C-alpha cells in the first residue's frame, strides 16, 4: 500500500545531465512546466509535452518505471478525477445506467485533467529524485534571497520546506513498517465497510504521528547540538554557479512555453 510512495521526496544520486543542472534552474523549469501543463488546450500540445517529459525522465538515467511507480501513490485521486468529470459534466451521453451517465465532453475533460495531474507529478518527481537536499536548500534560499530586505527569512524558509519534503519518504517507510507489524497482529486494514476501514487506520496513525513527533524532536536536538542558528553568518563550501547546460535547459523550457502560448492565444 505504501511502497509506491517511498519514491516521493527521495534523492537518487547520479551524473546525468539532469542531475548536474543548477537547482535554481530546475526549480524554475518545474514552475514553467506547471504553467505549460495547465495552458495546454489540445491533444497535439499534450503529445508534445508528454514527449518532452518522458525524454527528460530518460535523460536522468534513473529509469522511467521509477517515476511511474510513484504515481501509484495518487492513483485514487487520478481515477476519482476522471470518474467524476465523466459523470458530472453535461453533454452528449455516451453511456447511461440509471442515474449514472458518461458524457463525451466529461470523458474528454476528465482525461485532460488526468493527464495534467500526471505530468505535473512526474515533473515534481524529476526535481526531487535528481536534486540532493543540500542543493534544494541552497537553490531555494538563493531564489528567495532577493526578498530578504522586506523581511523574508530566506534560509529558514528553505530549510523548513526541504526538511518537510525529506520527511515524506521517511514517514512512508515508517507507515509501511507499522502496517506490516499491525497485520502480523491480526489487524485488517481492508476489511468491512468504509467506516470499518477508517476505524482500522487508527492503529496506524497513532504510532505514525507519535514517531513523527519523536523524529522531529531528535532532529531539533541534533541541530541545536551542532549550534545551528539559522542563516546568520552562514557560508557555503560550494557556491551555485550557472553553466552552459543551465542556460540551454532554461532556453528549452522558455521555447516550450512560447510554443504553448502561441498555440493558445495567437494561432
């Protein structure tokens, strides 16, 4: 149940061209890709965007199946999105059984949203799988640093978001371990009706949240023992410097954004 979620937030070391990109460029590319995903309005655009995303996943050297396996974590959300759009969107009826009906317009709309969410999740996975926590923090802090004069704590925000992101695979691994332990004691997480299933999750959530609080306390003690005081007078061993590959990657995503904008507004 939880094995697929472990990929989210984990870093896979590598020397691919995607790994070597500056973390700031990768974050900007993710934001631009998210805008492009929601601007695409036809199937030709989706085909182009899907091709670009899969080519980029192949360039990471991690393996496309690793990315696709991560989608299993949100398969219920994706299916519900497709189901309710196909059911509740008015239009020409394709299939009907009692009060339930599927319209052509609903099926097309649900498929579009399904693809948008899928591509967006894959792009975010690409960022977390190819960027180390240290680089994520450095990149996010560098992006937020221009806002320091107006009181934005750039380093603290970057550290907080990075720690929260990296806690996800840890919590999912812990959830899988607790699930196996509870099942070995006879707990049934998938038996009975909806109310019984919800009640059956209580033995999972209580130790999971207790363990999360304990891990957070241990992390705070470890940071305090190392005299961590936020971003005050902190320096880095390696400064972030843009290379030629970073400018090429940025140019490619800008060209992709330009093509989508042209197709949507000026074609």
